[in-house]
């Protein structure tokens, strides 16, 4: 496993779905970024109100986009446990496929609209 996974990039500003896609576009295979730290399922649960609504929506959209990118074969999603209900959620760039790049781009633009 590459050393890059051991110390993923932690963004300075809060990451959102668009900035995750921008990062992925510039990332080399094996590059990693932490897109959330905490307990994701609990953090986005509206009933628990652990995050403000705007932050909760941002994190939910971001995690949803990360999952869709992983399902499209562009990312690996991993977690690193730091302690009780304390995880780093890490996206690792995979090699970019040469085919269907246009179709994926169209899908992401459609979702953004």
C-alpha cells in the first residue's frame, strides 16, 4: 500500500461535493483526502442534531457524492478509527478510466443541476 494513504490530505476549508470532484480531477492515483472526521451516520442524522442543519446537509451531500464516485470506480473509500465514534473518512483516488469519461462527466453535471 502506498505511503500516501497513511497521511491523507486534510482540506483547509470545509470540503463540499464540488470541491471533492475538483480534487479528484487533479489527483494522481493513490492520492488521498479526508472528507469527514467524526461518526458519519450519527453526524448526518437530523434527529440527533449533532451538527447545524447547513453543516449536516453539506456533509450528507459530500458523503453521497463520495459514494457515487466510488461506485463509478473512481475512488476507494476507507475509514480510520481514532477512538470511540471518532473516524476519519478517507477517499483515495483510483486510476482514471479512459472510457466512459464523458458519460460520467454528464452524470455528475446532471446531479449538480
